[in-house]
């Protein structure tokens, strides 16, 4: 069992618990610690992804920035798709695009794929090597760099700092 992997997962799970509950009462902290430790031991020993995380002040800052950017993009894309539903005259040009990522970390790639899928108008279909295959509701260009900037640009720069 990799202790660093379990420790990193414990810290991550405890932080998520504290954010979700928003309470620092003794019983709440105790339950959070016990659950985080239990899940970290059970799942941390079989996954090597969490052992590579580096908890630094810069990582925490970029995580907060990433969440702000993600929420803003989520709101913008929801409005964009809602407008397309309400007004069928708005252009729609669906297609599948192939986009190369600079991310090397499996965790960073997973977060990027999920972020893309969670923002309406895009859906990660597959990942092969360094390439993501994404269904895009309105393909504006087929230029690989422009597509990467349009879809990944908002997320990738933060994930590179967080996950290396």
C-alpha cells in the first residue's frame, strides 16, 4: 500500500467533505475524518493517481481559480444551449472534433474530460493517447489549434499547474 497515495486521497476527501457540509463542529469533523480515512484506505491502495498530487499553496490557488472559471463556463454554455433551444434559427453545426491535449497526468485528463462533458454543447466521446474526441454542438472551425483554444483553453492552463 502506497502511504502517499492514501494520505493524498484522505486530504482530498476530507476537504471535499468540509466543503460539502460547511460545518466545523466536532461531530461533523469526526465523521468526516473517519469516512475520509476509510475510503482513502479502501480506494487509495488500488489507485496510483492520487499519489502524484502535490498539495502546495499554488495548487490550492489554481484549484479555486479553476472552479471559478469552470462555473463561469458552465453558466455561459447553459445559456448558449438554452438560447439555441428557444430560438431554432440560431446556427447549429454539430460535429466530432479531434483535439490534442498537453496534459500528461491521468487525473488532469480525467478532470478535463469531465469538465468538457459537464458544460452543455460539448461531450467527450473518447480519449486515445493525447487526443480527445469531442462532440461539439456548433463546430466553428476545423483548425486544430483554434479548436483546442476554444474547447480546452479555458481549462487546460489551470489543470497543467494543478496536476503537472
